[in-house]
C-alpha cells in the first residue's frame, strides 16, 4: 500500500488514517522533502523518488510506484491520495469510521475471485447517501483516489489531469472490468481545498476546465465538457461498458453467508 504525497508533511491525512487503523504502508515523496516527512513518519515507511519537481503532477511518482510494487513481487498494489481523512463502511444506512485494515482485505478477496478486474477501489464518502439505496459496488465506472491496481495490466499513468479516470477508461475500452466499492468508502478532502499536492503545479487559474478538456481530448468518443453546479466538469458516458462482465476464476467457489472479516459496530468512546 502506497501513499503518493507532496507538500503535505504536516497535514498527512491519509498517513494518520492508516496509522489509526494499524495498516502498513509506504509514503512516496520527492527527495527534497525527506526531512519534513521524517519528522513525523518512521523512516522505513518513506520511499524517496529519484527525481523532483518535474512539473507533471503525480504521474511520474505513480508510475515509479507501480514499478516498485512489481520489483517486490506483488501482483497488485494500492495507491492512495494523500488527502483522505478517514475510511468508512456503509452498513445499515450508516457510515461509521473503520479502524481496522480488514476493509482492504475484504476488497482484495472480492477482486481476487475474478480473472478480469483490472482496477478497483473505494467510492467517496460524500457520493454515497445514507438516505438512498446504494448497492455494495458499481461495476465498470471510474475509480478515484483510493485505488487497487492489478500490476500486470498493460497500461501506465499518463497525461497531467484526470489520470485516474483516463486509466479506468482505457482498461474498460479493452474489455476489463472495474469495481467501485460503496460498501467501503474513502473520506477524501475535495480537490483544490488543501495546499500541497497538485494544487500549485496543475490547478492554477481555470484548472477545472483544463482538467475536463484534457480528458475530452483523450476520449472524445465518450467524454464531454459541461458546465454544472457553477463550474466546469467532464461528463463520461459509461453505458457502452455494460457488456464487460465479471469472469470468475476457474475453481473459485463463492462462500455462502456473510463474512464481516471480524468487523463489529461499536460505540466510540474517544475522539478519532
């Protein structure tokens, strides 16, 4: 599990969340920021990139992380944004915070049943309403910010904007499936609401319009640039990917009953 981070040594939202959950991770940073991060995070959890200030956002760091995971013999890797405040479980129309890494294991086990899931991950906390009927997962859509990637898929990160949506679309166009979990959620701070990260490098001036236009240029067949909610957005038509069906691995038998992976609902007695 990796966190790619820049300019957020003091906030460290995702790192703090994983520390509370006792989930092992590495944080990937540029070398000039090592001392700042090492003041808060154990050195063995820090990976220094062999480059800095390339002006390309997180793309080079994400690709370096992918290769690092392969070099360690992993078949997949989690890559997380550095501005996730907490992780939650959607259960009985509640969204309690999760304080165990069991949710990651549950997601991994689900994905491992199938031979054709390229990318999966957790939906945003704010996108799942407790007043609505929400399925445990959505199939064949974009995966943002908290992503589990199969290492052997024939892609790498590219571009400057909306790279997670672009990666998802490329995989879907080639017939792979993506799984966006609603049962497990990531409480991410909205883009451009925090200093650091890509805020300074990529999102100056009319950043949202540039982001939308970039994705439309990459995928003009299914992406449009639209004005909604008083700002620019990209709009993706995912309907053509309904034909991508999950394929169980040979010999896999899905168990009956409910496995909560040891997670139980408890009353919090102290602040997080």
